[in-house]
């Protein structure tokens, strides 16, 4: 059974970098069938897909256009996890952040982390 | 990006009665090459992450009760809860994964009348 465990700070200062990690159990970050994603949710913007990483013959990352160059998603094969970095945060980035996986061939996000409430405030 | 809309915003249904949620996409999410609609439905209860109920517009995930029924094709989809149970109180979201700029509907809140 695949499980995702998130970790990271719940408070980030404006202009700094938001960093979260998602540890995978029951599957591999290097799986040639899974896709690993970050999604956030806020009352004002709803559910927003932020980006993904996955491995086939090589690693591929895709990011939401609205985040432009602020986002990086990185796999860590040694720890079987993947991470999110969001630079230059503003209060608009305050949200619950989720990692989510597509592991079972459904095409959709069939496994989710528990969520991390991140507040951007000085 | 594909814009997802849902109706109604909320609904209250008596226990044992039918609940119907509609979802519309701004462009078709149907792939003719594999005859699949790239549309999923999620259930979210307070303090929990969304849970995938239905993928490919009508395929229930393992363990999801058969009272949850997904239907539709192209741009118009429906999630039906055939006989509402108390544990079904939640917000329901549709989601398109046709385009890599994945998007979600705004949600429909289901309550007990």
C-alpha cells in the first residue's frame, strides 16, 4: 500500500523560499509508471496543480505556467522522496500544500499526502 | 488551461435520496485514440486530503461504494450518489487530466437535509 508522508515548516516569511518534502513508502520515486505531484488548496483559489516529476528513461518535470520560474520539484532517489521549492513567496502563496501520486494507472491522483498548512507571513 | 465548472455550489439531500452533481469542462477531455474521458471525481471531508472516487469519468476506484456513479462524455459529466448516506457529507470536486495543466472544479458541498 502506497503512502505519502509530508514534512516541512508551516510558516515562511515573505520573499523567502517554501520547502516541503514528501516521503514515499510502498513504491519508488523512480518507478517507471508513477507520477509524483504537488497540489495546493486555498479558499480563494481552490485546488491548484503546481507541478510533477516522474522517471521513465530519464527524469521529467512539468510545472504550472502561473508559477513561472519560482518552482522546482526534485526527486531524491537515496531517500525515496520528492520535494517542492517555491521561491519569492508572498501571502498569496498561503495554502494547504499536498503531495499526490498517480500510481495505479487511473490517470488521476490516487494517493495523497496528509497536507501541510503553509502560512506566508512576517 | 481547461476551465472546470460545477453546479450546484451546494445541495442538501435527505438520507437515502439521490444527489446529482454536474461538471462541465471548457473543452472536450475525451481522447478518441483510446476512447477515454480524462475526468476524475474526488471527495473531500474536513481536515482530510481529497480522495479519488472515480477515474476515466465512470470507473470507481477500489473500495468505493457502488452508490457513487460517474457518467458523461466530452465536456459534460455527472456524479450521482444514488442513495445518500450520512458519511457522504463532503465537498466533491471534478478534475481534468486531459491537459498537463491539470485543473479542478470549484467544488460542490453536499449536506443532509
